[in-house]
C-alpha cells in the first residue's frame, strides 16, 4: 500500500511547519499544521509560558488522528501533518492502527542551542523560547522514524527526507 500520511515531528522551533509545507509541495500533497488543531485554551497556556499537560494534549491528538482519517478517506494524495508528537504515546494516537507503509514519522532533530537560536529569531509565534527546556524534557526520541538532522538548509533537509522515502508514494 502507498504512503498516505507523513507526520513531521520535533520540538518547537525544529522547522516542522516549513519542512512539512515544502514536503507537501514536492509530493503534491496536502499540508496542515498541528498548531491549528490546538484549542484556544492550549494556545493561551503556551502564550502565558505554561507547559501543556498530557490532559491538555489528548483531545488535540485525537482531533489530528480524526483529521488523518478524514483526509485519507477523501484524497488519494499524501497528507503531511506537522506536529510536535513529543512522546511515544502521542505518536501512537496519531498512528492509530496504521503501518509504516501507510504512515511514516519524520523526526527533525537538532541541538537545544541551534533550535533556541532559531526560535529567538522568529516573529509572531505563540510558543515562547522559555518553554524549549520543557519540550526537550518531554521529548521521547522515536525509535521507529526517519531521523533527520536540522542543521542544514530547509532545502537540504527536504532533499534528505525525499531521498530516504524508500517506499511507494
């Protein structure tokens, strides 16, 4: 079966949205940002520099899983979703019963220093750099994912991902 869903994950500031958009464009697919699925209460907490709890995240994750299934039922193309998916349990919710051939996780990995500098340079995002430590503390690096270092340019990162998608698209 052909790939239907690509989840681009990592801590805040790792480039999930930009890389996800670029991948969707290259694959001729649909891109959505997991941040858009957060309820207002979650965004308010993060803006106030309060880290989200698991209880805050479960409905958000379930909404994204429902969207994966909705898009899959309505489209034959690849759906690219940018989502932090920091814990294995979160990725399990997003994965549902999907196998690797249908849903692939791409982990954008970078040092706290590099990602912190990128976060400090961006404008207008609700996620403050002060929550980066909590992101790294929560992160459970995936064992079943394509791991891509984010020190290169966005184009180089997308090239690496495309070269490593060794299954039918």
